[in-house]
């Protein structure tokens, strides 16, 4: 019998940190990057599972909530947020299936590409993320 992997709100919160890192790694979060993330959440992440948070909203919206909070507070310790994501990924590696990893990379790439293409700092962050997702 195959057990289904169960995402949690904390899974999505860590993705919110990661996608904030992707948008902020060049020193500025642009409105077009925020809109791209919101679009991808609605089109892709809501379909990942049917788990809800304590407010009975789809847990995937935790990505947007955390991202918006970090952006609103203008918190820029992106290395800490990236480390939080990596630590969580390593602790909960069973949640990071090949499909989930692919969607994470796709989302990060689209955020980076949303404003004038991918710049050097975004390219470095994408490469770092790609390597991390290949680690078992």
C-alpha cells in the first residue's frame, strides 16, 4: 500500500520564504514579481493538494501570506530565509517529490524572469536552488 505524502502549512510557509528570496536577491522586489507569484499560486500550487490551514483556506495561500509579510516588513535577510528553506527541505525530504521540485524550480524561474529577464544574482540563486533540490 502506498502512503500519500501530506503537505502542511509549514511546507508552504517555507516556500513563501524561498520565493521571497528569489524576488529579493537582487535587492528589490518588483510588483511584477509579486503578481507572477500570485498567478502561479492560483494556477499551479492550489492543485498540489487539498490541505487547509487553521482558517480553512487552501494551505497553498501560505506561500503568498509569508511572501507578502516579508516584503511588507522589508525584511532582507535572504540568506537566513534560504537556510530556513534548506533546513526544512532536508528535514522533510519526503515531501519534495520530483513533481514538487520541478514546480519549485519553475516558480522560482518565472519570478526571476518576470522583470527584464534573469539577472546575475537571480541566476546564481537559481543555480544554488537547483543544486539543493538535487540533493536527496
